[in-house]
C-alpha cells in the first residue's frame, strides 16, 4: 500500500467533484489485469496477503486466458498532494471493460459510464486492432485519454518507438505518454495522480429524478443478479423501489453498494458514483446492459440515450456428443442464459448429430466462450457445427426468409436475392505481411477500403468483407499467415446482395444436414471437394459402396466414394480366442450406440466431429 | 491363445465345477488340448503363449511332460468330483508353441496320461502341431506308433522372402520330405498357411497354394496374418520398416485360396479351414465351434465345460508351482449366463459350414436373414432349407454377419 492510499470517502455523500470514473482500454495480453491488481494494492483496497493474480477476473476461463469477459467496477481511494494544505482524498472508480470486439456493445456502455480512459499498450508490441477500435469508441464518447505504455521492464520493450506511435494517434507529445510496469508497480502512483488531474469530474443533477445507467449485469448463484450502475442524476437508496425504463418492470433494492473490490453495502449512491444494486431478480435479462434505472416513486421522464438490444451475429448448432446428455445441455444453457444476456437458443434436430440447440452469439469469441463454459462448468462434451451468419433471402414470389441455419435456405431455385451481412474489418500487422494479408482478404471476397502506416513499420489495412467469410476460419488463417502478428477487429457495416448458394453433402443419397453450408457460388466447388474428401477419409468402410456427393439443389458438384469393406473376420477362433472374441463383439455393440445412421450408413460420431472441426485424421484401416 | 488373459472371476483352487456345467456333459463330445509352451525362437508375428529357453525363469522343458500328466490326473479328479462323466476323449490335440520341440517320447507319455485318465475313444483323432524343421521320419513314426493319427505342419508359405518376413526358419524344400514321412508313418496331414504377410504378393500366395496342393494334404488351414499389438511385427510396421497389411489384398488372397482349393477338390468347413472330405475335417477344432467340452492342459490353456470357461496361469514356472502345490492351475474363470452362451453359440456356429439353424435364432436374428441373403452374405438355398451358411463373400465378412444376427440380442 502506498502511504498516499487515503481514507475512503463515504459513498452517497461524496461531492462529484472528488470522483473520477475511468476505464482501461487494452489488448488481450497487454497487462490490464496486472495493472489493475497493482492499483488495488497501492490504493490499499486489497491487502497484500489477499492479493491473487488478476484479482478482478472472476471466471476461471478469464484468468486462464488472461482476458476479461465481464466488466466490474472498483472504488479506490487516492489522495492528491495539494500545493498547500493537507492532501485531498478522491474516490476513483475503475470500470473494467471487456476487451473483445464481440462485446463492443458492452464496451460502449462501459465507456459511457466513464469520463476518461487509460489507453494501455504493451511497450514491446504496440497498439493492436481491437484497442484501436475501442480507442475510437472512447473518443466518440468524448473521454479524456491517458496514454500509457506498460511492461517497460521487459527487455524487448521499445518505449520510444511506441510512445511516438501513440502520440501520432491521439495527438500530443511522446513525452506525455506515461511509462509503467504493472508487474513491478513502477509508475503506477504517477498514473493515479494523472487520472485525478486529467480526467474530468462527473456532472449531473442531484435534485432531478434518479437516473442510473446499467453498464453490466452479472449473475451470482447466491445473490441473484448483481447490476452495476453509473449514477447520472439524483440518488438511489436501500429499500427503494426502482423501475427499469425499457421494460417498466419494478423491483425493490435489497442491497446497494460499491465494490472495493468486495461488495460493500452503502447508504445509497449519488451523482457520478459507480456501484451495484441487488434486487433479487434471477435472470440478467431483467437487468439489461444499457438500460436506465429510475425511482419507481418519482420516475424520470426520459431514459439515458444509447440502449439497444443485443443482436446475435453468428449462429451455430450445439449438440451433446452423447445424445443422452441433451437434457443436461438444455439445463446448462438455461443456467448460462442467466448470466449471459446475449445468448439465444432454440431446440434443433440434426440427422447427423441428433438433438441439440441452434444458438446465436455476438461473435466467434462469444461462441468459443459459451462452448468452453459448457465443457468446463457443466462437464458436457459438445460439438458445435460450422458457424453461420444471418442471411436475408427473398424468393421470387417476394417472400422474405431470415436464414440462421443452412437448412432453412429455400430450395427449388426460386430465389430472387440473397443478402449477407458485411463488416468493416481492420487488420493491424507489420508491413512485411501486407501482401499476404491482402491476398487472404481478396480470397475472402474483401474490398479494400484503405491502408495507413501506423508508426514506422506497422500498417492498418481496412477491408469490407462478408461476415460469413470471417466466421469461416479467417482469423486462424490470418494468424498462421502472419506468424501470429496480425490483429483483427471488425464492426457491422450493413449487408450486400451476393451470389450465394447452399451446398448439401449427401451420403448414399441422404443429406447430412450438419454439413450443409451457404457459400458463394465461386466457392461451392471447393467446399464440396473439401467436405466430401474429409468424409471419405473419416467414415469407415461399410459392407457396401457409399457415394459421398456435394450438391447445389439437384446438381452434383463433387463426388467421392468409400469402397465397400471386403474383409471383416477374425482369421483364427480357437479355444482360447473365444472369450476375447466375444468381449470384442460386446465392445463393438457398445460402440454402435455411438454410431449415427444416415440411411444405411453407420457413421461414428467422431467422424462427424472430426469433419466439422477439420481434423482429418486417417481413419483406422481396420474396423 | 493370443493376447492377455481376459478379466474374469478368480478360479476356485479346487477347480470344482457347478452342477449346471456337468448335467448334460454326457451328451457332449469331450476333447483334451495340451499346450506345449516352448519354441526355439519367437516368430515376429506370434503373440501365443510360448517361451524360448531364455525366457523360462527356471521352468524346464524336460519336466513338462510330467507336469502336464499331473494336470491330466487333476482334470480327471475334478470332473469326477463335479459329477461329469470322465471320458473317454474323442479328440486330443497337442498345440503350442512347438510340441515337437519335446522328444516324441514325451508327447507319447503325455498322451498316455490322457489314455490312463480318461481313456481314448475308438477312432479318436489325435493331432500334434509340428514345425517342418523340428521333426524327422523317426519322430513321426514314434508318434504314430504312440497313438497319434494326424500331424499339422506349420508351413506358412512356400516363398522364402515371405518366410523370412515371418521369421520362420525352415527351408520350404523340407515340406515334401516331412509330408512324405508323415504319410509313410500312416498319419493324416494338414498344412497351415498364413497370407497377407507384408511384402507378399498375390503371385507369391499362388505359389504357396500351388506348393500345398502338390502335396495333396488331407486338410488345409489358411489364416490371414493378424498383426497383434506388442509383437515385433507390429513394431516394425509402426516404424515403417514393413508395409501395413492391406485388407483388400488379404480378401483377394482368401478368394484365390478358396478358388484353388475348391478347384482341387477341397471343401471349406470353417472360415479358415478346408478338407478333402467330411472325414478329414478337424474334429477337435469343430468341438470349439460347436460348443463341446474340452479340457485345456498346460500354461495359459483355456478349457470349457458346459458354459464354464477357465484358463491357466500363463507362465510355465507359475503353472508348475500351482500344480506342485496341488492347486488348480486355473487363474480365471467365467460362468456364462444364458444370453452370453447364446451369443457365443451364434458367433462360433456362423463360422462353420453346418452353420446356424434359422429356427434357433432370436426373433431379431431371424429378421436379419433376408437382408443377409440380399447382400449376398448367406447362401439363399440353405437358408430356405433352414440353415444359415456363409457364402464366400459372407465368410470374408463373417464378423459383420454375426453382429447383424445378434443386433437385437443385447437390447
């Protein structure tokens, strides 16, 4: 703890002029959580002995992957030396923001709760695409930006170079860029001083009806939903009835308080303050990010601006690998939904995969997080089908169909137009990779929007691209083609008409729904060849020949076949072999339960999974 | 005898059998199998329970006949005490290992122990396996004089590079000699072949089949090479030193064998076995497939009496210790319930020419028959007459046929 860690100001009785609300904008591994840890320690809100790495990241997944999924707010006391007189204590509210583009709406709400932002950049790596995107958002929200280079203790740090880069980006001199080490704590006190000096105090009308913006909403299995708010006008008090302005639903405040960083009840929250509310609701959907909380007795006339419903951008089918886990999967999704307002799903059946759910996600990372949580927190083995985006299909009889699953794609050749979502993608990479990246984007139907040098050797390349191309392993490709150096950010940019077709995969004439895909006509053949080839490698030989075809409607565009198995017999079966043979038979019988039947073709579940995930390992030559 | 021993119940020290196993024993054929677990060298493909002299840990080949005779007497006592009729033996089979690594006199002494304990039925089939380079004319004559009626030579191939890949040491030119000596001694002759050896071509295989047919044996066994885990062969294939076995080529080889053997007047009577006529089928082996009773004597030997299966300690030293202590050499046993016996019955009977009676099948199995006929796996004519007999294609897919016949038994 620093000797300057002050006695905390009392919430609900703090002059807004002594409050500073800020967030940290940083790329995934640029050290945001470590810096936050140091701040907690230096300001004395977390005792040395209670300190654990990445204190604020609650979920295991977050801590392991070093990323922050859900934001939180921490109130920290900090005293500033005055020119004369005693030190002046302030209350600093650090609002943690999710770092990923999938959660850009949540990011925008977190930013809206602040007056300033620390732009934190790894002194060995420079700024990344997502950070740049969030920086734009922060500037749009008129936040005061404090540029900071982190990890200056690293031997590979190049603070001069990246200070120039940051100064170029946001204006000002490279000398204004603070240099800290979250690891050693070097420079962190100066940073806290800078926060107090540079970030404006919040303003609001203390006498107006209460208005508080929800910037996060977290489900806690013991306490129900914990709603994080930033007070704008008025005051909220314990036991008061509140109203959610988007739904008009009312609840009673059971507890109100601030995190420092453990939840600490207070007598209320006043103008400019940041804290939490507990009302006993059990579902985060009843406490939506961006919504305005007001007093039920004396409601505000107008909600705060900026609220929108979360919109899923990417869809995928989630199936239990063991079909009997379906009820558990349903239960798990129901539970996840309580803490994830953006997750949507409905039951779906697949010939290949059985019973599962069609789920909508904000983006690929969101999909990955949900599947990972299902595996880890609920111990479920699941398979996700290839992600798909939302297509608007107009048929010749002028009907419009929204397609979130290739199986919904209208068939029969009466399609007038298909519109696909497009995004503005920004890719940041060392300049040597420009050619490679442009080639990749071009192959994914990208249109170049522009290119800019960032500092001496890094380039930002901007493309308009179909989202459907991005969700299909674009990021993996980008990373592998740039030795991991490129970073990607994208934002929705409307839609466009495109010549898209649905490619079906047929096994012995039977369509295997999980492999149907909506692709551009120019890529249909390549997709067909890829999938039929994969399945030929993965499906064991049957007692008959099995044709595998790729088709657009009734037209076959690619074809493979699995030759019939000719030998399936144990050569020797004498006295000592019988027990072993019988046990083998019983095992095969068990194995058959994991087989999916497509017509007469027995396909091991693993084959479907491997084909979907692209691990085309050679199938066992022997059955 | 391949692979590790199954996991099962412990076997009782006294070896006694439950009444359920012995009640109908009189209606079943009784055979004795004697396992001689010694080899001069271990072949690269072999995972049988056999030991070279360096691996015996104090067990001695010269004591073996004595130990086996002790187990034969133990068998008689157990069967008597369990209420089973104690003989006579309709078939006796010496397998290995290499039984003929023991002096002929030892084999004759062991057979004598069987005769003393159970009696040997008139016209009984008494076989020994033999390596072409471990017997001579005198040995074969002594065996015939001692009561043996049949010898099965492990010929495997007539092509030197195939024999080399299998680590077989004999000279293929020796086959005509040993077959001639066996004939002179009055023994029936069977020749064993292996096909699908890495590097073996279809032409090589045709050469081996031709060499077999030139000898006109009474009986031929032809086994697709099984690459067992843990063998030197499996390691060499994994390391890429030898080509993996190609199942399609093996299927071609099976078809060629069946064509050439049938052309030469042989008849298949089990998936991997052919004989000149019904009289020359191996009656001992048919006992396995028909669910008859047999006592397996020797290390690692398996036995079956009326739905109870058990197996002996694998290592000759452990085996000898148990016998010396007057304890059953069996280390594991299982009593099969009705459904399991039915599974085994279908699994085994499907492999042989007499096949499975359609009416004996579970409803689900009967239901599968039409599909098996349609797929060309069982013979339509015999099926209509009430018996399931595999076609040539069906024999190559026998395991798949069994699964289809048993599909609903477990459900």
